[in-house]
C-alpha cells in the first residue's frame, strides 16, 4: 500500500503537460488501486475521484484508456458520495454527448459501461 505522500505525488503528475508523466501517474495509481486493502483519507479519495474523472477526458487516448480502467477499482472502495459523483458525472456527459472539453464522449461511454459491468 502506497503512502499518502506517494499518492499526492501521483496527483501532482496527473496535471503535468507531459503526456508520458500523466500516463505513468495513472498507471501507478491503477497499480495502487488494485492492491488488497488500498485505503486513503477522505480528502485524498475525493481528489483521486476528481482527477481520474478528468483524465477520462485527457487529450492522450492512452491516458484516457488507463483512467477508464481505474474507475472500477476506485469505485469499489470509494465512499457513497464519491461513487455517486462519479456515476452521475459520467451519466451527465453521456446525455450531453460531449465532454467538458468539447470532445467525443466515447471514453465516458466506455467508462460508464466499465462501472456497470
């Protein structure tokens, strides 16, 4: 299980202009989320939910795809409030048909299907 400072560092890298750093951060986060007994503070959990949701709209399709894979393990430990926020955000985007950045909602559709499956 990673330390909170490690997770905080990953969150910083998620906002990097370098797509490779963003990809590595999402990849590392995915590995952390898959560890048995993963846990973090409520504040960090909310931040992770927000950032992973943002990364499903990343300009890099590789980052989007990996962020989508993070949703199911993230949802499995997220609080009810954060889980509802994730699902509601994905549903809202699906209804609108575009992301907040104006792009296609394809990854949001896949993300929503991932959570439901």
